[in-house]
């Protein structure tokens, strides 16, 4: 279900603009948003900062965020 929530958060045009701003490939960003890949921690933080949290680290690191940022898992409890 996270995939649908994530993709509803950002439009295709916003995704292209965001990819340009943070210096990553738009297709890579798309794959990370849909859970097909996990973004590097550094890139994920840049994306989160650029979007003021609208696209968060959990969204682009769906498979690995718990091990990278365990403090974020406390918010789920």
C-alpha cells in the first residue's frame, strides 16, 4: 500500500523537477518511489530536504530505512 501512497504524493512533472534539483536520474527516483530499488542514504536525505519532508526517506528507501534510521521506526509504534 505504501507504493500507492507514495506515487499519489508526487506528480510525474514534480518527480522530473525533483530529480533534476537533486542530481539524480528521474527513472531511478521513480524506481525508488515504487519500491523497486532503495536510494542511497545520502540521496534520500537530499530528497527529503528538497521536498521539506513531502517525499521522505521512508518513501525512497522502503526496504532499508529501518536499518539505516531505526529512530524513524519509533514513530510507527
